[in-house]
């Protein structure tokens, strides 16, 4: 008989610090300590919360947003680095699994990155949003399939997606096929208005139902003072209000606690993991309800690299050795075999 497991989850909706480089991190560390006092074992923060979500890109044209973009570069997170060290230490101190959204700087590019820290402080997942949305494409680069994976943590199997990645059914299915138990969803919040909050709710509840997992979703929050600082025009400020839907949803698609749609706070709910089996007994999208011989997913889970096949001190084929063309063919065969193996895994029975 499977032992009963209950995990206390926290979804955290707070405002970033738009004025100081380290202020948002200080707010995160304080929120982790506060959540720990409530017994939280799994905590989710909003999308690209460190140092802040690039709200300026939604209300200002690119030609006028250069200074804000450079400021984001200056305050972005290098992984690993001081920010990840601080959060890892807090996760370890409180025995908490933490999911944090950051603007990650990798040399000359920024990425919308989700970080998962295990309860021992280990960074067990770093993934980048695969396709930035609309205005975000001027800010971030694209992620790759290497981050579309579920990781084993102290609280169970955890997967994560950011914002409109939840509108990509194949991205969601990639995590479903890896049997995620707890899904961390992150949205910016304080954006677009009530229609965005409504869309978030539909999206996360549907994923919970379809995947048969818990969804812990966090959105950010902006104060009126912060909104005024981001945009001097009142007409544009309307686009920076509403759009908050911090929530914790069961595998049956129900809110476990009333969602938080305005202001700051920490939602706390207990996740009874037995509900996953209860849901999947009726409908397991990647098991008895799947038809992999008709419909299946091929995932390229290799990290994207800007350079391939560089051989120092080798300007021409060595006699008797593989030619470059032969080597490329061998590489392609290896890649094909790897894809076949991944397809076999995704088509295999539920573990």
C-alpha cells in the first residue's frame, strides 16, 4: 500500500522592488521565511520576478525602452551566482522546495528562466521559456527542449512552465508524459486586466484536469506607485492593473483555497497526493486514456548550441579517418537513435 503523502504548498504574490538591484531578492528571502513559518514545503514565486518583469516593454515602444532594457541587463541574474546562492541557502535552511522566475543573463542575451531549488538547496532545474510572447521577444531569447523535463524533488515530481507556454499543448504534454505530480505555473500579474486573470484561471485549471496533477500558480503584483513609475500616461497604466490569479488547484480542477487576485499575500494549501491516483483512475492522458500508436510526441531535448563540430588543429580529413561528411552522417544517425529512444520512453507505460 502506498504511504499517504501530503505536501503543504505556498503560492506567493508580492511586488518586486523596482528601485534597488537587490531589493527583490531581499523580499524573496523574507517571503520564504514567512512561508516556512506557515509550514510550507513547496513555494512558487511569479514569472521573472528577479529583478522584475519587464513591464516597460508592454507600454513603451522599443525605440524608447533602451535605457530600461540596459537596466534589466545590469540587474539580471547569472546562474549560478550570488542570487542563486542566496535562494539556495534559504531553501536549505527551511527545508523548502522553491520555484523562482528570473531574468537570466547569459553573456549578451537575457532569458525568461525558471529555477527549481530542492529542499537541500540544490538547483535541480534551470529552464528557459521556449517562446517569449509578443512584446517579450524584444527582451528575451528563446529557450530549448532541454528544459522541458520533470525533476524529482523532496516533495515529488515537479514540472514548470511560464505564462503562455501553457497555451502550447505539446509543451504541456511533454511534462505530462513524464508524470509530473506538482506543476509550478508562473505569470507576471498586474497586466492586461481582468481578462488576463480569467484566462490564467481557465488555463491552470484545465492543465490540472488534463494532467491529473496539482498546479501551484503565482502571479506578481504592482502597487499604484510602481505603476505610475513605469508609465507616466494614465491611458497606458490601465494595462498594468488586474491580471492577477495566484491559485492552488487540485488534480480535479478545483481551487483548494480562494485565489488571490489583488494585493500581496501567500496562499497556503495542503496537497493530498492520493488525489492524483483518484483522478488518473478515471482519466490518465498519458496512460490508459492515451493512444500512442495513433498520437505521440517527439521531443528534441538537446540544449541549443551556437557552434557544432569544431575540431582544433584539424583543417582537412586525415587519410584513413572518417571524412567530415561521414562524421556528420554518423552524428545524424546517433541523433536519430536518441529520438527513437525518447519516443519509446514517451510511449511506454506509466511508471
